């Protein structure tokens, strides 16, 4: 996914050869996604004014989100979880 002002909700990615979900967003929100059994990270995102909440990566995947004004809305669950800093 790529763009501005997107609200990504309840996306599911399972058993991909690379990362499950990838996004580069500006002024957006990613919530309620599930990524399982992906070879790479479950969710990899970069952005500006980006909010993440209630996302889950399991079975080897993790969450990695970085950028300016990235906010952790809470409820993100993964073995390896970084939304701007360590997940809450």
C-alpha cells in the first residue's frame, strides 16, 4: 500500500515468501491487521503522521514501523514489535 490519507483496517496476510504487509503512508492509520506464517516481517511500514493499533503478527513475523510522528495506538502484538520505539 502506498499513498496519503489511507485507513487500512483488518488486512490479512498469511504464508507469504517475504513480508506479509508493506506500507508507505502519509497521514494514515493501520489497525486490526493480522499477519501469520510469513517468511519476513508480518508488517513493515514507513510513514509520516501514521497511527498503528491492534495489529498482530505471529508465527515468526514481527512488526516494524518507523518514520516521523509515528504513533503507537496500543494493542499491537508480535514477538518482535517496534512502532517508532518498543510497542506498548
